[in-house]
C-alpha cells in the first residue's frame, strides 16, 4: 500500500480530486498493486461518495473539470469513473467525458474498475413501485387476455413463485398451469 507521506508529498497535502486540505486518506484505485502509482489522496467527502455511490452529490464533482487533467494516471482514472457515473443525470459530466484525454492503457484501467452497462442488473417493480425478486407472489390488478392460450387471467389471480426474465417491466409466472410473460404494470406484490 502506498504510504500516506508519499501521497501527501505528491498531492501537496490536498485531495487530488477536489483540492480539499482536510481529513485526508488514501485510496487504492482498483485494480491496484498498492503502489503510489495506483493510489490517490482523497478527502473524506470524495472517499465517502466513491465508496457509496448512493450518496453522490453531483455538484461536489464539478471539481473534476480541473482534476481530470491531472498528470497522474490514478487521478485521471478516478475522475473518468466519477464522470462516467454522473453522465446519465448531469449533462456537464457528459461534456467533460467527451473532452478528457487519457492514454489507451489508462483508459483500459479506468474501464476495468466499473461494471459494463450491459451487465447492470435490471430492477423490476410492480405497479406500486415495489421491487420484485425471483420467488415472489403477485396478484393481477386487471383482467388480462392471454393470447395463444385462449383464456383470460382474471383480476385477483395470484401468481406464485415468479421468475425474472432480465427484461425491465416483465416477469414470468404460471397462470392456469401455463407459463406466461406478464407486464409488471398489471401486478401487485403480495406481502
């Protein structure tokens, strides 16, 4: 692991992302070998938001406009990853990603530490916004004509042991002994 004194000297005793000089700590930028070249100095705010993506405050990260140009690849990698995380909701982050320049090996390192978009799990919710998981029980909130099976699934019908099929807004389950795909907007999870 990189020593705090080495990183403190390199960073000028400031967070390498937002330049805060208070409550500093080190962070290994994964995948990492623990060396100074694979580590950065961060303030507690940056570190907390990197380690807990649900706590990200977008305005804090406007500092990346400057730090993305840092000469150290580990800092560039973290700046790129944060911009990549913010680009879906912040247009300024997308603009910065289009401007950033990184060596090819540094960009590969940055991409290696984040999940690919196609691998992100799909969150499936019922008509009330309740998250559904495999094995849940749901109730139909509307009569549904089941094409190809020549029956109507009646409102109030319980579907037990559902399975997620990886498509947002859909689940699979058995109704009248027939396995069918159901749209979650017509379902209510049972407690």
